[in-house]
C-alpha cells in the first residue's frame, strides 16, 4: 500500500473520529480513550496537534497542524517526527515525510512502552528545523486502562469559540503574544498638512491680457517647475481697442503729430540762433517732440503686438515661477483672458511640510512641552523615528508616521492664545516629506505626546473590535479555539493600547482576522465551526 493511500486512510479515520465526537446520542457511540490537544510555539512555527490517549500496542493518529509564524500560512513540506522519551525506557520515534494536505501532517504512533513519557514533535523542512517539546503524557498499558482514565475525567464545555486551522489559513490571519510596552500620555488634535513657509507661492497675472501659450505647452497640474521658469506668456492689453484699422489710424495720427512737432522744433531752433525767439520756446518745442515721439512709438508697438498676435507669433509678457516645486493648481487655459492680479498658478514644494494642529482648550492642561507628534499614512515608505510608530490617522491611510521633535522634525510655533471661536490653540510642526506621499491640505487626526512614560501590558490596536460599544479582543485558548475578552483600556501610543483589565501577559490575541472570529462567535454555523474539516 503506497503512502498516498495510507494518508487518505488516516484522514478518513480522523474525519470519522471527529464526526463521532460530535455525536452525543445515547447508545450510538462506543467509549473512547481521552482526546488530547496541544498548542505550542517556537520562534518560527505554531503547532496544534490532536490525538487520542496512547496505549501500548494500539495505533493512535496524530493530526499535527503546522503554521509559519512569518505569515500564519500552512507549512507545505517537510518531515515530522513524534518522539516519546523517558529516563527508564528507550526512545520511540514515529514519522511521516509529507503533509496529507498543506499544513496537516498525519502520523500513526503505536507505542511499545507504558508509563509517563515526554512528548516532542519535530519538523524538518527545507527552510528550517524546529522542535516542539509538549511535556509529559501517559502511555497506558492496555485499552482498558485508557478507557478507565477517560471515564474518570469529565470534560466540561469551555464555551470557547471554534475557528479551525483551515479557516485561519484561508484568510489574512495572525496572532501576537501580549507583552509590556512603553507608553506615553498624549492628547488628540485635529490637524492640517500645509506647505512650509517659503515653499508655497500663488502666481498672479502681471498685466491684463490673453494667454498666448499653446495648450500643449501650458503647464499641467502635478508637473515639477523650477524657480525662474516661464509658465505662460500674456498678450498685454496695451489699448482700449483691438480693432486693426483703428490701430493703424492711431499710428498715422501719432506719426503726423510727431512730424509736426519736430518741424516746429527745427524752425524755433533756427529762430533762436538768429536771436528772434526766446530759449523758453525752444525748450517747450523739444518737450512736445519727445511726447509725440513716445506716442508714436507706443502706437506702433500696439499695432505690431496685435499683428503678431493675429498670426500666432506674439511673445507676450512672460509669467515666471517664483519658487521651485510642483504645480498644485492651474486656473487658466490657452487663449483665455485674465485680469491683472488674477491668480494663474499655485506652486508648492512638498518636500517639507507643516503639520498645523489645533489643540482643544480642555487638553491644554495636560501639555507641557510637546515631545512627539504622530499620525498615520497609507504605506510604510516614510522613515519613522527610532522611538517607534504613530497612532493617529490621515484619511485613507493606514501606516504610521512619527515625528520625534529634535530628530526628524522640529517645533515651529506653539501658540498660547486661545481662538475665541474654535476654543483651540495652534501648534505647528515641520517635517520632511521626501517621498511626497502626503498631500498638502490633508486633514489629520493627530496625537501629541508629552509627560511621563509608563511600562504596561498593552495590545495592538489592530486586535480591538468594537462590540456594541465594548472594546473586545479574542484570545487564543488553543490552536482552534478562542475566547472573547472585554477590556478596560488606558493610554494609546505607537499602535498599542494599555490594558487595565481583561487579559494577561503572555496570552495571544488575534491581530489579523479578529472580525471573522467575532462573526464565528456570533454565528458559528455560517463559518463552518461545527466540526473539523480534515
């Protein structure tokens, strides 16, 4: 009989055993040895193993469920060995070299020696080798002794929530051991991300006129620009009319007036040399000639500008970028008419941002000197400070941003005057946004940290479920069983929340997939929690 057929038989036996275990009717279930299950962790794997009480000469099937702690997915290859050992008897080993299905290894153990034995399960795979020392288990001399021991122990319903390994492996699932963390007092504030001073500019029209820059050349939103770069050109409005005939007439009139003024100047200069007129009249004639010359020059420029604009060759009045950065807004289109002073472009340099937080008047008493400010971003590109990660939110983002004042950010201002309308005090913090993943204008829920630090039991915020206003976590009581715990919470800091009561240090809480465990507790039938799938 090949190994595949053996594995299928073992799986069928386990399934039959699981089905029989669910059957509680009188007269339809023979007495069985006690069922054991262990859940154990190494630094790389989680083991959940089930088997019946061990009896000399009797086969007992071990169903060993192995999950990788790196992603809580099933171990798909390797050899596992069930080891029974003691000081007084020889060591016994029972192995299988592959899982029956990914994550589940079935081993048949038929011990030869009775007594208290140390149970160890070893997994050797291509990636790693681990040993799970599960402690001492009895090996009974015969089936009668095993049944007698099972009859003496009454199993009570623990009320735990079943959530099978097969369900865990199909979702984004993870657990984490509860430990002690350093937490710091904080207050919440509503904040806005802004460009820092000197890194933002609104570009206005220097004169009234039409935008000459073609549509395919006109800068677009999101384009980088350099200080001094020409963003657009305007055909300035140099007269109150743009009628070509009127402009040509204006030139003729100005030329005639200029010629007349120059002739009069020549005549008066000759008379002055003959001492026939006073010098004052020559000076007046010179002044009139300068005015008519300027009027002729302006009339000719107006005519030439209009002619060049008509054939698309006008250079126009350039509009320059006063700072380097990114175009955040473009409010004009090619050919549109703009008035002098009208805003055309909005430029920001998002490499350096200001977080402007508004602190509520009621929270001012809790703040002395701010030490740290945190909020949350969509991804983890931002280089957080060595002290950890943050605990507030940018809309649509999930990863932490941390500003440690004096390290990767600095305090710009901290107002002491309360706004009479909002009853808040402003605080401005500057930080670097070199990857440019944050947008100017974003509203952020911010936490500002100050005061003494404490070390306390804390759980990840990701583990918390809001159950009708109660803060709830799900503690793993076994490989496939969980308990609902209601918590009393304290400080929140760097993605963790202080637990005042409800869980103990060292217990494991569900950090990913907690809501599905919550649904399993509410409606176990819908999630297939009635009996094992293997």
